[in-house]
């Protein structure tokens, strides 16, 4: 369960979504914390960060990170097609040869949509980008080997108050991008291969 502060004066519909978030399952591999919401995107909003816990994941390096923001606006902004909107970010390092593959962006977007489907997260009006970044060091950093990262910035509109399904799908995405298997609750991995 996730512990967080609920915004004051929120309408009943947003409070139902908050209630579902409190009951959301959390992945053992992630450290999830409430963070300050942007405060300018909608009348009511709540935000969380996730960081792969290297100790729980059984690795010795940093892996994935992400942000999740749930918005509610009674005006139903036209692009949203709903009173709710989820905005997410997920980033993870990749092996350089995988980052060089142009198809990894398509694969990453499929990970997102499959995560939403697997969690029965009802949504419309999805939008986003998948970005591959390959970095090479020069000058004082020339001794560093090339490295790659994958980023997904996405948003979609939940069609009901089951915000937990969306938060759980986002957690799955962060873990999948970090090379952690998408296992059912209570099932442990034998290790991670990166």
C-alpha cells in the first residue's frame, strides 16, 4: 500500500481515485514516494516518483526511475476527453547495442500499452514519445565507454476512478524497462540479466 497525503477540498470523484491509489499494489523492486505535484496542470493533482531499489532487485547499479502524475479537472480539457489525465515519465539505462536498435522505441511503447492492458486500466486519448539516447564521452570523459538510455514520456486519460490500475501499470513499465521481469505478486526472480 502507498501512504500519501490527499489534497484538501477534492471532489468526490477525485477522492474515489485517491482511495483506489491507497490500495494499489506496489512492486518490491521499487521505492515509491509522493512528490510535489506541478501545481499548475489541473485543479487537483497528485504525483509520485519511483526508483528501482538496487538492493531489492539484486543488482549493484542504478537502474530505472520514473514519475507518475494523476490530474483531475472538472472542465474536461478537450485533448483529455475525460476529467482525469495521467502523465508519466520512465527512464532506464540500456546496453548500447540495444539502444542503437531503432525498433526499441516501438518495443518500449508496446511495453506501456501491454502494462495498461495487463492491469485492466481503462483509458483513452493516449499520447507520448519513446526516446533512445546514446552518449559518447570526449575530452576528460573520453575514457568512458558509450552508454545508452531509454525514456518514455506518455499521457492518457483514465475512463473511471480506478487509478490504482494505472499506477500499477506504470510501476510495471519502470521495472520492465530496467530489465526486471514482470512477475505475478509473490513470485521471485532468480536474478537479473542486463
